[in-house]
C-alpha cells in the first residue's frame, strides 16, 4: 500500500508539473536522498525528491470489518493497520539552479494546496485498495528539521514536510473459520387456538 500511495503521488505531481512547465522529463521521483552506504542516490539531481521520513500508526481510526464472508463460512481476520506517512519533499537542485528549485517546489506546494485530498472517484489511476489519501503541510521546528537532515546524512536543500493520511494495510488471511448459522434444523408446527 505504501508503494502504491507513493507511486500515485509521484505520478500525479509529474503529470501536473509537466503541464505547468512544459517538461518532457519527469521532474519528481520517490527516492531516498542518500544510500545506506552514505553515497548520494543516483538520478535525483535537479529533481523533486519524495522521501518517507517517518510512519505513524493512526490509532484514531479503528477497523470494524474483522470478518470475511465466503458464503458458507465466516473467517475472522486481523484488523487493518492504518498508517500516516511523513513525506519530505525536497528540491534537490544544484546551486546553479537554486532559484529553479524554489520555482518547482512552489509549484508542488501550489498543486497540493489545490488538491489536498485524493479519492478513487476523482482519480481513477489510484490503485486498489487505496480509496482516499489526504495531504497536509506538517510544520517542523527548525531544530528538529536540522536533526532530520543530519539523520538522513545529506546537506540541506529547500524542502517541505507533508503528512499523508491514511494508508490502510490489511492481510486477508483468515485466522479462524466460523461456520455460518443456517437455521435451527427443526420445523415449527403451526400454533393451535
């Protein structure tokens, strides 16, 4: 589900930015800025980079559908896990393109301001089981932002953090099978007066 959400957002922003700026190439990628070995990730120069910097379990939403019906039996399944993703959207442009970085990042912010939520009805390219995503700017104090960039191991580039709600993950494996109730098995006699 996380991959589908990131792919959807990346594709949506690529489409919008290509139209806004008349680009032939995709200006947005979902990627880390730094590889685990500390080297710079390939193919992110002069791009908008979407990176997941945190995942949070959404405890407010509780799944009510813990049973799966196949017609004859019911199966108990584990409740869905709902996640919020914290996305760092970075304008990874060289110093020669510093103002271009702000131009593109501003357009991303403007696009997400105009489209703060996505549903499958309005966006048929959103893959199942995704049905709704919302994005909101998540303000981070400058000291915490500094810690994030230090933890990533990269030099600061113009960026903004968004909170993406809500990715639901549900494995439909039946944990316990429960037979359906078919009836009492006896015929009732009509009442006599």
